[in-house]
C-alpha cells in the first residue's frame, strides 16, 4: 500500500520536476522566473492534440513535432517579449511572464474552448510492470524515465558542450562572457527554447492522466516552484529531487492525514524551507558583489 | 571621542579567504586610507564594518558595542555612514527627495501618524526639509535640488550619495572609491569637503582608494591590505616607502 | 529630458496644483452625484470599480513602491469577504466593525505569509504568495462548517446603525472608504514609509546603509496592502451578496496585478484608472469568454515593454501637452 503511494508520488513528482527543470534552466541562465511556463506547455500539448486529432498523426509522429513546436515557442517568446526587457528590473520581466500566462491561457480558450479533451497515451493499454507485488503503470515508468533522462541530458549539455558552457558563462558573468564572444541574446534564446521544449514534454506526458483542458498546467506550476524551492532553485538535481520529494510527500500526507492537507503540504513546504534553509537542500548561496 | 575597532577580522567565502586576521582602529577626527591591490579585500572589509558581511572570525566594535553581529540598518543607525562605489539613488526622484530618504530615522514618526498625517508628521517633515537644505548648501547642490537624478552628472550623483550619509547624523564615514569617475576639479572639491567635515563635525573617515596622490594628501594614516592581510599601518610617508607595500603593488621582483 | 525642462516642470507643477485641485473637486462632486444620475446597473459597476480601486491602492504600495510581486491578493480579498460575512451574519457584529476586524485579521495573516520571504529575493515572495493563494482557496473550500465550502454564502443586506444599506448606501460607503484609502495612500507616499519603499525597490543594500531595515518595511507594505484588499473584500461580499471560493482564485490575483500595472505602477491615479479599466473592459467584451483575459494579458506585456508608466502616464503626458 505504502509502496503504491511512493511510486505514484515519484511518478507525479517527475511531472512536476519536468516543469521545474524548464523553469530552473531559464531562471539560472537568464535570471527570469517564467511564470508562463505551465501555459506554454499547455499550448504545446494542445498543438500535439491538434496533430493527433485533426491531422491524424500517430503519437510517435506527433510528439517530436510538438516538442519542436515547444522549442520554437520558447525562442519566439524570448525574442518578442524578453529580449526588449534585458536591462530592465527583474520585476518587469516577471510581470511580463504573468501577462504571457494570461495571454496563452486566453488564446487556448479562444481556439479550443473550455471543454475537457482526452489525450491519448501509447502506453495506456500496456499491462503494468510488477516490482515485487507492486503494480506500476507503464505511464508512471515512462514519466520517471523521462524525468531522469531530461535531468541527465540537461546536466550533460550544460557541463560538457560548448553551447552549454557558454550558457553557464553568460549566467555567471555576462560582461566577461560577452568579451569571450558569447552572445547574451543567443544564450537567452537557447535557454528559453530549452525551457519550452522540456515544458512541452511534460505537458504531453501529463495530459493523458489529468485530461487536457486550459487548466491543465496551472496547478503543476506552483508544485514545480515548490519543489524547486525545496531542492534549490539554482540546481537541476535539486529541483528534480525536490519535486520527487514533494510528490511523495503529497501522496503520503494525502493518504494518512487528509486530501486537503495533501494539497496544503505544497505551501507548508515552501514556507518551512524559506524559514530554515532558503537556498534549498542542494542550493548554493549566491554571493553578491557590492 | 569615539573609536571604531576592527579586531582580528577574518572572512571566508567558501574556500576563499577574503580577509585574514585584520586589526586596526579608526578614531573620531582621523582620516584613514585603506589601500591595496585589487582583490585585497578592501570592499569586504568595508562590508564587515557596515554589517553587510558577517566576519567568519573576529569582530567590529564601536567603543564597547559589538557591531559585527548587527544587521546593516542597525549599524547605520549607530552612526556609521557608507558611500558606495556606484551611487544607488532613486533615478526618477529629484535630488531633494533622495536626500529626504536619508532622514528616515530622524523623522521617527509611526505608521499610524503617517497614514493620518497627524501634526507631528508635519513638524517632523518641515524640520527634515530644513536639514536637507542645509546639506544641499554645504555640498553646493542647492541649485540642483529639484533636478531628477537621471539628469545629474556623475560627479553630482556621488555628492548626493555623500549628502545622504551626512544627513544620518553619523560619527564615522566609510567611502568606497569616492573619486572614481571625477575630474580634477571635482576631486579637489571633494578633498576639501572631507577635510572640512573632519574639522567641523569631528568625523572619523575611512577611505578606500587607488589614487595615491589623493590618499597621501588627504589621510593621516594608511592601512594596506594584500590578499586579505594587513601589511602596513602608519603615516603615508612611511607606508609608501615600505618595501612590503611596494612589493605587493609591483610584484615580488621589485 | 533636459535640465531646463526639469526646472520648468517644477514651476509648472506648482501652478498646476491649483488646476488639479479643482479637477479633483469636480471628480468628487460628480462621484457624489452619481446615484442620482445612474441606473441600478450603472451604480453597481461604479461601486465595483470603487471596490477594485481599493484593492489597487493597497497593491500599488506593495508593487509600485516596494517593487514586490504578490500572487495572493485575491486570497486576501476573499478572506476579507468571508471574514466580514461571517462576523456580520454569524457572530452578529456591526457591519463596519466586521470590515475593520476582517481587515486587521487579514493584515496579520499577510505579515505571517510575508515574513519568511522578505529577507530573500522578490521571486521567493512571488512563489510563497502563489502557494498561499492556492492553499487559502482550498481552506475556504474545505472549512465547510465556517464558510459553507463549495455551496457559497448568501448574504442579506448589511446595515449601519440600524439602517439597511441599499445599493445607494453601499455606494456611498464605498466612496467614503475609497476616499479614505486614497488619502491614506497619499500620506504614506509622501511620508517616510513611502520614500523608504522606493529606496528599497532601488537597492536594499543602499536602504540598509541609510538605516532602513528592508525586510521590515516590505512586510509593512505587504500588511497594508492586505488590509486594503480585505476591506475591499468586505464591501464586495455585500455588493454581490453571494460569495464562493471560486471567486478568489490565483487568476484574480494576476488580474489585480494587471490592474495596477496597466493603470500605472507607483501612482495613485494609476490605481483608480486601472480599476476602472478592469471593470469596464469585460463589460465591453461581454460574450466572448476569453477576450478580456487576452486584452489584459497583452496589455500587461505591452505596458512592461513599451509604456512602463501605464495608462495614467499616458493621461498625464497628454495633459501636459494640453
């Protein structure tokens, strides 16, 4: 019984983690918290749905195209909304992402309405894996595998590729990075593109279980942030583990205390972390030069 | 007479030893220069005195009171004024309003009084306005009082920053590279201003600077840091001839 | 803008003070005369504008002056609404007292939410308030014994000193509270707290060097803005006479933020204009469900990128050229 809850919590946590990773990539490289991350993912998922439903592609054909759409969406948003704001106070960019949040939500509503759609998953009818006596749905396994894959891929990308190094350099010291030939605007675009891509993946994976409508990602966004705060907003591993922990905690608290408490745990965790260890479990304190 | 003491202060940032066992004193009425090559820890030391950075070991004291455990706003309230390398002023407000911000503590009225604009608020604001006028005159900025900061030349912005510190009824003034970006005329004016402030108000002044003629002409004493350690402390004439000091600036094979 | 323009602007400001006082007086007189001119629906819209203006005035202090983002002001609005309703209907307190108590209670809750986050970057406050807004909606929903949960609360008309407040009475009460709210906000903006918030927004380190404890003042701004929102909620509850947890979602919090931003951050006029805008646009776009959201969202982005002074800034620029 408890094993079920934990596995379920891990699977849910991985979904939060994917949104969280998208947020953390953008946050660490461009210093902007993208409060529209969830809605961007929702739009990408609706696009995938359109490919599946109206265009008639298979899941395996539609998803790569949709993910590419997510990438392009991220870059476009960065170029149109974020780039003009480079140099303005961070407050302006956060407000702009909130505006974007509403815009994307409204546009999706105008195009697809407010009904709920079923989003298919190719694993829906596969028999569950068995870990000992605990049945684990294939969907859960895929979510966990995808989460792990993304964390590993992103970490490798940022640490071992030239582009990744450029991204990290730009985030730590834009002036010097610029002198070394790193284009700040381009790294910003790449970061936002990656965020859109990863977010899109998360939306497509979560839609089958939560059903597709304009409110799909709203709740996930806050959980992604909460997991990020818990694990450390400047650490990819941190946000991944923090979101996993959050998913498991939600399930356990929801089962043993009450469902309402399970929801509240998100907020309680945020506040507790902010009081005790604001940089998160795996986070590092960033020193400020005065 | 008050005394600001830095006692065995060490600061570690992770693996970096920004300051190692630094001790010196600043009395009221003394002007001390803090010099050293880049990365020596000068700004870190100022931050320790201001309360922005907490020393890993050691303490900063004002007479008998320990400052280093206090938050920056409280340290400022004890009479320690700080002028930063880059003035951070509210650019959309005029000079006068920016200076009024510094009167915050002396205005002292409560939130409820402020919401209801009670008579004590009117009186306090009038008194503060007079003090601001006085400081504007002292700094020669009276004509610029209504100008927005964004329209002010850099040298005047630094003066406004200094004016903010003066309005706080300070006993000690910490200046971080005050003449960076100023032309010769402005440098001379600042030097005279600091000397007058020392004379008229009995301020103890600690100046971080790179410009040797400026510090030797202004300061009674020089304190030299190199790689976080204090390597000299004495009159400019002696310190600038000290072989250790020359080595730290020019490299070992001098 | 040149130095000469600064000086002539100061001189003109002194002269125009006389003009603005007259304009203000006219506006107030018009506001007082409104119930005799407007029909029931028009009066409702105007009262609603007043309610949102009150929220905006408080939020403007937090976001426009202190530069902090809150994503839970709909929750404070809701707490004020429910607190006023419960205190008036179940506990039997006089309506005005309920509003005041609800406001103070919410201010305390606001302080508790804000304190852990205030020593950190404003992002953490945004996240904490986002979490709080979600949780509070849940609490209102689940605490059925107190709030009737998803069933909502139906309210009978309020009374002051025995006289029942109809639409006109509620309008004048709103007008009075908005006037008080404007006056209080104006005093704070001209006082040491307002100035402290401005330097905190610019640089918390500079604020510290001036003896201003940044964290404390951010909490104060937060609590004041929560108070304003809660009082507005108390009015709102009795304007619509039926409140439901769905009313007070994170979406409404973002809408509140868009009010102050589109109106013009950091200005009292901006708060009023933003509130009016927020009430009028859905009326104009009635029928198309997502159209108002699209308009607000787009404007939020456009204002940030192209016209940071908002609509009020536009009005002032036109006024200066006139």
